[in-house]
């Protein structure tokens, strides 16, 4: 490795994918891979041990996912820039809000990846074109309508683990009406399933769960 090369760690729970990224960067003199990890907790240990310039982090991992890992690195090791490298473009805002300097998809080319690592190390934001388009589209989207009291009641019941039929009995409404409320609140929260609806609602402070 050349003197002054960037030190990076590669974090991905898929062994083959991680090996592919390492192989892709192996011939790059300006980059030195100082460690690999298969989960977020192991990644934090690597960052603490090696103080890398950049951490390439996947989003969906066991033990500690990419968003939580990113947030921990940003707080505990602020010198290390986090560059998300993932297959998915569905958790963009969460990754960026956690403090990632960039967000790339795994269809990126070697040249793009190398450039992104250097840009991230300089503190420059790096976004894959498709990711940038999605962020802009979301910023332009009109503000979502607030949940009605009844939709909030339904969502609270979902969070309690109730089925549609059980929700109907609790709220004294027809099961078909429960489904209608669910569809409407899914649209407002921009989600496709019950679990994600609860997660997003809690992130936005729309639900207050007892501890």
C-alpha cells in the first residue's frame, strides 16, 4: 500500500458479498482494507481498534443493523466516515439521519466506489443517482395528512398485536372498516405492512407505547 492510503473497514453479513467488495478494492493502491466484519457489533470493535478513515457498512445485518451501527460510529468515532453500501434503496432517510456521509447501492462500479470512498474521507456527501432521485422526490412530496383519532386507535391496536377481527371487537367497528383504516394509514405513513407502520409511527412520535 502507498503511504497515506485511506484505511477502511468493510462490514457486510454476506460473506460472498463482503469478499467481492474486498477483491474489488484489493488492487487499489490508495485504499487499505484494515478489517472486515459480519455484523454491526463486530464493526464497532474494528473501528475502535483500527481508527479507519471510512467504514463501508451494509444496512441489513444481525446483532446490530446498519442504521444503529452508523449512529454508534458517528457518536463514538466521529473521525470515521460511514459510507452505506447496500442492495436496498428503501431505508435511505434512516441511514442519512443516522449520520452516514453517503449511500451507495451494490450495483455501483469499482471506479464509482473508489471515488466515493475518497469523497467520503474528505467529508463530501456521496449518493447513488437513484438514491438522490428518491430523496429529492420525498422532499418534494406534500406533507402527509395527520392520522385521524380512529386511525391512531387502529394503529395502537396493531401495536398491541391484535388481528383485524380483534381490533374490530375492541373498537366496535366492522372488520372491513378496520381494513379501510389500515389502508389509509399505510398510505399516510408510506408503508406496506403492519410492522413497518408501527415502527414508522413510533419514529415520528405518533404512538406512545408504555414501558
